[in-house]
C-alpha cells in the first residue's frame, strides 16, 4: 500500500472513531483533525513516491545534522570520574523514524554515557507515536533486562486502558516531555526550544564499576528534570560492553517511567 493510499485509508477511520484527548494527551480534537488533514494533503502531494531519498546527514565535532534536524552534546566527563561533572544534549526535533534514531545513536549520542541517556525521552515519544517503531528504538539503546522492564510498565503509564481510561491522570501521554528543560507541571510539560536534557555525573564509588554478569563497565548518572516528580534528579544507569562496538547501552531507567504530577495546562506535543 502506498503512502497516499495508507493516509487515504486512515481518514475515514479517524472521522468514524473520533479522538479523545486529555490535558496530558495532546491538543484539541479540532487541532488534531487539522493536523491529520494537513498530513492527508501532504500525501496527495507526495503521490506514490514511496522510494523517496532519505535525508542526508553529517557529523561535525559534537553535532550531528540529519536533514533539517540537529543534535548536539556537551559534557565534561567520560569514562574517568569528574567531580561535579555536568552534561547536556540539545536537539531540535524528536527523530522522525527508526532510521534517523539509529543514525543519531550510532554516530553521535551512543558514544557517551550522557548521550545515550538523553535518547530515552526520544525513544519514549516514538513509542507513543508508533509502538513498533518505539520498540525498535528501545531495543537498540538498551541492554540487560532493561527493555523488558520498560515494556512491562511504560504502556500502563502512557496509554489509556480499562483501569485508566482517557482523561484519567494515571495514563500520561506527556510523560516523555517531563525530563526536558523548561517542562513543568504548571505549563503542561511544554519544554523550551530547542529541546535540552541536562545531566550530572553520579557517585564516584559506583562510576565505571565492572560487572561480570553484564560483561561491561557500568555508569550511573542523573537526568535533571523540572518539577514533574518530587525528586528532580532521575537516575539512569548505562553500560559500556567489553566486546563489540563501543556504544553505550541503557541498563536501568526505572525512575523515568513512574507517574508525573498531573499537568495544569494542555500539552502541545513534541516536534
């Protein structure tokens, strides 16, 4: 089925089924319908060009450009412990698809402990948009039992269910935005642009520990959130395998997929 056909097929389903949004689940029904209409018109313009050329990308220092999207990372710590070490990752957009996500991971952000940590909100958001794409992304950047642990709990916190129907504060579609700079419960978790994930180094006595079970060195750092949780420092553990390609994998991030405070304004989604 072509891109045009798929979008044409989805339009009546959208109209027939309706859309339900809570304060944390996104924009109004009218705005969502307008967004879909724009996508439908884009599909008409695209026609059957399913083999469209992928965006070009390049890396220059600590910056990767993928089409019109840019990703940068900056930090003063790596494998060696640096007291008071800080880092941040800035990006203009959530990756459009798995190909972009993988390119960013393999060629820039996967090369540092803080880079891969900052990809978690990206992966969560992609899962919210398309579960299968999100699963691919999470599989790529996680190791050990981390993927299974995420998928055991993340859906319950982001998708309405019989236990937490649409509008219930337990199902929070805006969860991926909670760790981004400027996102607060008061402003509906709408972050400042470009998106920024701020991090600090963990404790020295656990930095770079060797794990025979994981066959890797393990590093624990903190993502600094706003006021989504009562504790702004959200721990993330990553590992660097002893064999194979030297890319970091997330080993534990359970502090990022527990419930956040209910937003007090509408969430506008992420670009």
